[in-house]
DNA sequence: GGCGTATTCAACCAATAGGTTGACTCACTG
DNA sequence: CAGTGAGTCAACCTATTGGTTGAATACGCC
């Protein structure tokens, strides 16, 4: 799973990971600090952090034996952009449809429109 | 995996599924239409659609034997809200930190700041 | 009623994800 | 230098995911 967007979305698809992100908005934290509230092993949390790091959501520095985890919300922009783009396009299309339906109220008086989209030559397989 | 946010993020973590969403912003489409460009089986695409539907990204109506798939970008709002919230908080915290660092330039004249974050009483365990 | 088209259901398979435990490394501390 | 605390690595297990093929279902059309 190479592409950044896939990794980013996948990283946030886990509630524990989202919770970690939420807590990191308050302050950087060490692995053990982050692990404390959850009833999974430290290693499991370490794995979660690796996933987050790999997705670019988080960076880890070194401070003696600590590995302070720091949130890097840049990737969020990428996701937001994707979401915004298609949310908006879907919305615009909806508007356009409304407009269209408002435009031809006498063309097709009472019948339901047969197809929203033309058959567009399916491959007969 | 019950919670809506997890389902939504997971649904978009797959490039094929994101592509389907992208194409649905242009127009509703049937399963076979959607499946055409990919070199996976129709059934695989059907499964993808089930995932998207389950995540609330897509709705399916019935038109004879067709099952036209329609994008419902409402869930995107939920995701965007989550992302925005933490993106912003992270940003704010960053600003606050800058401010703080700008405030005490003579307290610690040349030494590197020992800790970005105070030790904040680790549980000694 | 029988045929073809559109789609789903079911069983199966390989790879991945999320979790576990145990051993190891690394850096401070006494 | 021995001990301790913080993390990671490795091997393993189970459930889920994304894919497959083959059979079943649901409509519309001669």
C-alpha cells in the first residue's frame, strides 16, 4: 500500500490511533505516556505509532531513552483537500441537477425520467 | 468496527474505492459501469460498493435489475470536521509554542532548551 | 415460460492488521 | 559495572480484507 492518501486514511481508520492523534494535539508525549490509558500492551501502541509515523501523521525524535512523539498535521491537508474536492463536486452536481429539473417542467410532464445517465456503451463482455 | 468515523476512513483507504467515489461525483452509475475500468471481477467491485455503502458514502436504489449507485458525500463532512478540528488545534498549539519561545529570549540565553515539553510527572510505574 | 442481463451470495484463499509474549538494545543512575 | 526504565524487534496467533470462481436470484423481453 504505497500511496500517501491510502496510508493516511488507513492510519485514521483505527479509533485508538485517532485517540492518540487527539491527545497529541495537546502536547508531545512519550510512548509509555501514550500507552497508559489503553489496556493494550506497550508494544501494540508502539506499532500504532509506527503506522502513524509511516503515514506521516507523526514524527519521533530522540531525547535520551525517550522517543517523544510529535503530531505533524500536514497530511491532514492532503486528506481534507481530497474530501473537499469531491464533496464539492458532488454538491455542484446536485445543484446542476436541481437546476435541470427546474428548467424542463413541461418537457416530460408527469413521467419519471427514464435514466439519469445514458447507457454509454457497455462492453458486452 | 462499529463507529462511523472508522468505517468512513477505512472505506477511503483503498485507491479503487476512492476512484469509484471520484467517478460518482460525475454521475450515478451501475455496478457494471463502475467495474468496467478495473481489471478485477465484478464481484470484487460489488464488495467495494458494499463497503462504501456500509460507510454511508454511497446509496443504492433499484431500477429494474440495475442497482444505480449514488454518491452521498455527507459523511465527508464528519471526516472533514474531525480533521479540521485537530489540524487546527495542532496549529494553535504550534503558535502558542512560538509565542512562548519568543517571550523568554533572555531567560535561557545560549543554551538549547532542555525539553520541548515539561516532564509532567510520569507515572513512575 | 424460457432466455439474457445485472447483481448478489457463498465458499474459498493469500496477505495484512492488530494483538500477544519474550528477548534485546540503549542510555541513564547508583 | 550492575541495574533499571524506555522502546523496539521477532515470532507467533486470529480476524479481517481484497480477491477469486461458481451458483443463485431478480427483472425485463420475446
